């Protein structure tokens, strides 16, 4: 069994130029990202009035999820910590606005302007203390607090993740609830 990426290095180091290119050109990854993003859109339960929404793609990487958001008629802002991933998104002419930043330091988005947020495989990275200054609980608190504030009233966030264990899932859930989120957990593929 391979070592989890978040155990190998911090995301801004792990997703260097080589790894970012490999990730973005893998037909398997492209298919998985599209399916996970479609499922996230379904769970967002956006109004079906045909109006485009402004969505936040947290951990947008090279823009694979953003492609699916755009194909569904939405505008999107992507945020990622890996400059290499964002460089590839620019090369691929991603349709969204791209921001370089560490979600554990907050999102830096104005309050109440986002109609929905998705994150595909990014939140679990906040659970690692890969630097002496990183406290997972503080990083999760900062992330969820800023996410809660940037969402428009009644908007939802769908965060797809791969928690390492029950304790990690509990830490993430607790941080979300303390920031004002309610809702639930959906387990789609429990045996993968």
C-alpha cells in the first residue's frame, strides 16, 4: 500500500511541477475528479432556475474540478496552496479566477458572496502538523470560520475528503460545527 500523499510532504512541496503535471494528465484522475465534482454539485442542491452561481473550489489544483463547474454553467474561484498546480491551471486556460493561498490561514474571500463551495480531497491536509507552527485544530478553526463567513445565507459547502481515521474525522466535524455549520456526513464509497 502506498503512503498517503499528505504523509509524504506538505501540499505545496508534494505537488511540485512534476507531480502536478502527472496528476493533471492522468486519465484516471481526470475521470475521478469529474465524478466527484458532479457528486459535490448534486449535494450542493443549488436552485434549478438556470442562473449561474459563484462557487468556490477549495484546493482547486490544476482546475480539473473547475472544468466541471464551468461545464455546468457556473462561475468559480479556485484556491490552492501549490503554485505548480495553479501554473498548470493557467497553462490549461482554466475559466475560473485563481488564488494562491493556504486554506489553513483562512480563505481571504469577502463575507457572504459565495453561492456554494466544494473541495475535492483537500481538507484532510489540514490535519497534519507538517511544520512546527501548524496546529491542526487551529488551522481547521481558521478554515471553517472563514468558509462559513464567505458563504451567502443559505449556501452550502460540500467537502469530499479521505480522513485517515475516526479521530481525524471527529476533529474535522467538530471544527465545522463550532464554526456554525450543520448538516451531515455522506459516505459514498466506504470500501475504497
